């Protein structure tokens, strides 16, 4: 261990006993059934994926497309409105609520991360904050949305970019951390 007079991380003092994501039996059942029905390459019909998610407490609207190998940590913290696309290998690490608003798109390999750790505490405390992806917003392939971020209406987070702050409506953002690049102009 490094000799220093400064405070050091002590993972032995980590305690997230305050965090209660739900009944342990429900969690185990989801872990098994979710792997078979949602987080799989098996050609499971869309209506069945939606049904399973609803049974586990997800609030899902109409015309929601869920591609193969999607990981949704806790469906009871998942809200998907209408006309949504969730691409292959998307990871929704929802320790708290993730809301996908109408007509939004999560491209292949996108990650929505609602949890992080307080790196200023020696105990490395767990932090959870909700994520909202607004109407018509697009999260590009392999892009990451961090805890507490709201991606406002029709904003775009480009490929491999990382959102650590809210994205304004109709803005196109790129980089790590992402920065505003230009305004999204939609045509008919």
C-alpha cells in the first residue's frame, strides 16, 4: 500500500445497505427470465418481450422495438413511452428510473448508467440518479448517458460520446465529455 498522509479509498467501508432495488425473489426471477427473453440473441417475438417486461413492472407504451441482447437491469424502474427503438446490445443500467419518451432511439451498444460512486468519500458511496431521454432524442451507437442526465427533446448524442450534463433540445453533442456541435434541423 502506498505511504501517504492523504485520505485513501477504503472499499472495506463501502456500504450500500440503504439501496433496496426490490424483492430478492423478483430480482432472481428477472435475472433468469430476462436472460432468456430480453438479453438474448434468440428470436423472441416483440410482443412477448414487451409482455415479460410489463409482468416485471415496466411501463411500456405501444410500438416499442427491442432488438436482441438488450440488458435492462431492473424493469420495475423502466418507463418507455410510444414508438421507441432500442438497438442491439443496449445496456440500461437502471438502479433507479430511466424514462424513454416518445419517438426516441437508443442505437447499438448505447449505455444508460444511473449509478456511480462518490469518489470524494473514502467509502466510495453509491450514488443513483434518474435518466430521461426526451421526445425524438437519439443516443448514438456506443454512446453513454451518465446518472442524472436529461437528454431534452430531439437532442442527439453522437457515436461513442459521453453525456455528463443535460443536453439541450435540438442540440447535437459530440465527444467525451460531450460538447455542443450544432443545432439539429429537421425537415419534412
